C-alpha cells in the first residue's frame, strides 16, 4: 500500500519521479504537498482505489496527513495488518 | 487612450527611425493618429486614440514657444477646472484637450503638477530649457510606463515590446521576476518580467538628464492607517455617494459615447446605476457569460441591464474561446499570468470596439477601497482567532470563507483549521494577511527547473515589505491587507493584465470611478467597521447602494470574477497546437525554465480532466504563459517586430517637428 500511495502522491501532487524525496512521516499539509483543496482529491482516490467510503468524521489529519498515517488508516478500514514504514 | 514612447541621451540625429519602430508596436493603443518630435537631444512619439478634442488633441504637443513638449497617455478628468484656473493666471490655450492642461500646469508648478491631476495617466515632458525629461505615472498605476537605459540612452514606452523594437536592448526573462510572480502573482516594481526593463511605480515621477536618471520621487500614497473612528454608517454612506457620484460625473467626460461593464456583482452595478442617474439614460452595457455554468453570472447581468434599461451586449465564452486568444493575451500582458481570467476580458473589449465604442467604465477598485475581498475576511478571522488560539468556536468562522469554492467547502473542519493555523502565532507580522495565499502560490515553484530554482533566492515577500509605509506594522489587519492588495495585486495584475493591456489590445479605454484618488482616500479613512461589518464585506457600499439596485444584486453572495483555467486548454482531451508544442519536452528543455518531467505529469493530469484546486490550475496557466512569453519575446521577437513595422504606421500623416 505504501508504494501505491507514494505513486499517487508523486504523480498527482509532487509531479516528480524522485521517490526518495518524500519521507513517509512527512505531513502533507505542513510541507505543502497537498493544498487546502487537494485533500478531496485524495479522498476520491482512496474511495476509488480501496473500495470504501471515507466518513466525514474521519477527515482529520491524524488519518490522512502522511504516507504512514494514510497506510495505517486504509489498513484499518480494510482490516488488513497495519504497518508503518520508514 | 494612447501609446507613448521616446528616447533621450546622446546624439539622436538618427533617432527617428528607432522611434518609428517603437511606435509601430503601439498602434493598438492609438490607431487614430500618430506623431513624432525630435530635436536631436530628445525624441518623443505618440499613437493616439482620440477621445477628447478629436481635432485639436494631436501629440506630441508643445507650449506656446515650443520649449516644453509632451507625449501623454491617459485622461485628466478635472482638465476643465484646471484650464479655467490656469487661464486666469495668464496661460494661453490653443486646444480644448486635457493634454495641453498638463503642459501649462507643468510650466506653473514643475514636478508638483502631478499632485493637481485627477486622472489616469503616464506622460513624458521634454523641457528644452532645462534639457531634462520628466516622466510621471498616475497614483494607482492604471496606465503603464516602462523604461530602460542602454549605452548612454534612456528609453521609455507604454509597453515593453516597444522598447525591444526601438533600442538595442538585451531580451531576457528575469528569474527574479519569475520568483516573485510565482509567489505574489506579480513582480515588485520597478522590476518587470524582463531583465533590465523597469516600470515606473504608481504615484512616482522621475527626471532624466543626459540620458541618466537624475531623481525619482513618490508623490502620493493611500492613507490607510488614518482611520476615522467617530463616523456613523449613515454619514459614511452619504459621503461615499457624494464623492463617487462626482467621480463618475467627471469620468463620463468624453467627446465619444461611453459604455459600462456589468459583471452581475455589486461594484459594476453601482457604477452603471450612477451613470444612468447622472446621464439620464442607461449606457451600453457589456458582459461576459460563460458556457461553463460554474462561472456564469449572466442571470444577474440580465437582471441589472433590465433594471437600468440599458442596451446590453454579451459574449458567450467557451473553453476554446479562452485557449484561442490566450497567446494574444500574453503578448499584450507582457508577463506570465497564473489565471485565464484576462482572456474573456480581452474578448469582451473586442466586442466593445465592434459595437463602435472606445470607452467603458468599470467597477474595478471597489474591492480594494471598500474591503470586498475574501482575503480581507480571512485576515479578520485569523486575527480574531489568534487572540484565543485554543478556542474551538473561533475557527468555525473559517467556514464562512470562499462560499463559491466547492472544494474548499467540501474539506473538513480539521483540515481547514490545520491549513489556516499556520502563522497564527505571528499576528504582528506585517504580511500576516497574505502569507497563506503566497505560501500556496509558492508551491508552484516545484515545477521550476533546477537551474531556475538555483537563481531563486528567498524573499519576494520581504522585497514587497520594503514598499510598505512607515507605521504599517501597527495598523489593524484589515487596513494592512487592503494596503497590500492596493499596492501590489491591483497595479501588478488587476489593472494591467486584466485592465489596461487587454483593453488596449482592442483599442478600448477603461475608466474606474472607484479609483478616483478622492474616492480611494475617502474609503481609506473610513472606520474599518463600516467596510467590514462582522464578516459582511463592503458594508458601506451596500448601504450606499440600497434603493439603487435590485435586492437580488444587493444581497447576493459575492462571487469573484473567475474563468475556467486548465479545462480551457484540454477540453475534450484535445489541445490547440501551440499548447502541445510549448508544453512538449523539447520546448521546455529549450527555454529551460521548467522541469519537463514534472510538467509532463501535470499535463497528463490536466488532460484527463483531473486538475484540482488552485495549485494545479495556476501551475498550468503560469507555465504555459511563461512559455508563450519566451516564444514571443525572446525566441521569435524579430519576426513580430518586422511584422509590426510593416503594418504599423499607416495612419494619417502625423505632425512631426
């Protein structure tokens, strides 16, 4: 899942192919990777890719604001084993 | 409205050919006539759009003994009153033009003449006795004036393309300007998009002797920070009505018919209503309607036109209309733009011209003067929140921002809070109000090439801060935000890329009653609570307009003027050839400003219709316009200059001296 998330972030928000340039714990918001409207794009992608609805109450930085947080959130929602990655 | 150009310094015996080349690039600004003056030490040129004194106003124009010569672009709205005053002092006039008033006022007051002028102007006066060139620009920066020095000569012109056509000036896009534009939306004057080409900042004059700049001075500033505290809203609204009515009355002065733009919003509706009241009849009105309903305001436009009984004209703008004229827009704007919004306005001014009019009044400037922009609300909310940063209720006000942006409204409270929380602890930062916007825009620099990034030193914001007046840091958030908008985005984008340049591209003059300096000064001193009451923007203007406009216009939610951005270039997955060419890997490598891989991914995203938010759209438009600028002004300029010379000066023979 980490690779999938990273690929999406690189192609749609970072617009580059330098996979090593993004720390998995880096905040999308603080680093400006995702702007104030890009979060909706991210939510659409999650819903289309992972096959579940993102509830409004789950739209919080704790779930969505880094590659690791996102991976853990998706894993929890799809009931797979969550793993953080450096 | 007109185009001006000139050269001084060195021996100008052969300067007339260079001057003609310069004028040939300014014919759109003045297709009715042209003129040249040269005495070997200075050469002045002029292309004329005849609006006042159609017969007698030819330029360059001189005083009685030929010792003072002027080339003038603009309008002096109080010229009748000034002429009477000067005549009483013994000055003799041979025309009924506003141009001649400036000459005599200069004779009377020297550089102080500018402080008496009510108008929108850029002019150059050659004072033979002093052997001195005096150039000046209006207070708000409505009319442009560019200059450059090279090999002992000083060149000036209304547009940069004229400087490039007339002088042996190097043509190179300035990386520092790109850094500023991709942060602040505009460069900080005197810097322009081109190295070595400067603009005279608004409200400044300059003296040039022997081809070198001798002195520069600012002669006016917006008196924000001088808030009057004890004025009732009724007094404020009555005073605004009086001064705005007088400004509109003066700006209706013309020897040709005058029309008005109608956006469907408050400001242009007030302007059109005042014109109708003063002139006793509805003017011709002009609007942009969009095929994309997300941007369309035609319902409100039609309602206002019916209310005033105007003869209404509109363009219905499609995606391909925008992409079709975009290269022309960049040619006239002479700088990268981050939005397509200037394109429909370019098409609209063409309609004005085709209708037979050459002057329109617009509502521009009201948002800056009366406190209408959402960024002002944003600043007020963040300032309020910063006083109780732990409050759970105060950040809920953020929901009130940007009601017309579905993506913004769709995001969660937690994300909205997290985004605007940045910089909250530094409410005393003089640039507090604009930091979030600039931070968002700065992200576009991720597309810059490594070489360009290496030249981008930090600090566009700090450079802008240097222009802020003494005491600025102690002003309240709303006043500071108003000043920043008025000093930077208004002249640097609104009045240039969306104003003078796109209007003059079709030989149409825009006039702005809200930008009469008396209106600007009056609004600047109003109590801030009357400009924004709670979060009700332009409260005093709405109070003034009560009874003048239909309630639906008066009470509608403000919607800023926007146009479709990336969609315009990829509608239906197809792009115009120039888009494919300029965004190709080869073109991007050749020009060297952007990283081809990053741009390739962005283009792919835009092509599949997935561009989202400001970032993607601004990046696409900014990159494309920069590529166009390079193609037209750096790589292919000679061809355009030759075409301009060939087609340029076929007008009636001018009065040369």
